[in-house]
C-alpha cells in the first residue's frame, strides 16, 4: 500500500523538493502552505505521516502539532526546524513530534527518515500484553491503559513504553534506546529525554518523583516494576 505523506511548508521551493524526493521513494506526497490548510486537509483525508515546518504563516507548526495530538494522537509527525531553534525543537518533541530534521537538510536523508518511521509504524509485531501495577500495554492493539483509563500516547511514546516494560529492571542508555526502539543509528539524545519526560506525565502519579520510569545516572533509564514493590510493601506490613 502506497504511503500518503502531507508536506506542510510555506516555502514552495522547499516543499516541491521534499515532495519530489518522497515521490521518488515511492510515496504519494502532497503539499499545503499553512497550518489551517494542513489541519483541514488532514481532517478530510488522514495521511500516514506529516512533514511539518515550524515556521508557518498564521498558525505555526507548534500549534498545528498540538492540535494534531488531540485530533489524531497516532499520526506520525516529522518537524522541519531552522538552526538555532533548539528550544522550539524540544518543545516540538514535547508536543508529540516523532522526529525533526534541521534546515538546511538533505532531501534524501529526510526521505529515509520518513521511510524508517513509516516502516516501524506499520510493522506488526507479535501481539503481546504486558502488565504491571495497573498498567496494561497491548502491543497488538497498540493500546495502553492505566488503572482502567486509556492513555493517549504517540507512536514514539508507545514504542518506548512497551520496550521498557518488556525489559523490567534493566537499564538502557539513550543511544541504545534510540537504536533498539526506533531504529536510529544517529540522532539527538534529547529526543529520548523528552519522550521519557512526556511518558512520566502520563504514567506516574508524581512525574517529579518517578517510580516506574527511573533515571539511572550516567547510563539512561529503566522500568521498575510496581507489582513487585507492592508485594514487598505488603510483606513488610504483615503482622
């Protein structure tokens, strides 16, 4: 099935080049020039992925991403950012962008990054149900539930949570997580940090004092099982 990618950029030269390279890679690529047109187009015909420029007239890319996460939480988004916009890149990741590419960029590299994200989002891993302390992750249905309530997770957040939950008690470095979870050979480590922070806001009772997604200083992160901790607390409380 041909992937449909929507390119949102007000610079016609950039968007035309991106569309051409995505088309060469075998995708159906279309472009729009502003944020409101992007949201309208996406609501009418949902793409498989959005390439979204941060600097847009009217409704900027950050606000577009924020609204997309409410309307279409599973839709992969790759942001295009200019050099020197590090704060905006981090904010974009916090809002749920799956990846970002910094301008000026190689159109071929962008096409490869898009292909990698689509490949992983479309992959059908063996259906597995993982659970711990009221948290249930169904990898087949790509559904996460905490204490009976559905969690609104992006594709990246879901994959990261499922991976860590499948390897409880083991510490992983940021580079290792980028490779094992998302298939990235290169990338910005802050991407992992931001996604862990977002996950903590959704799965921790107190994100400032995480009990599940724990930082291992000098290494990275690990998932600490809560069911085992609850059982130990019960044994301590027993007369």
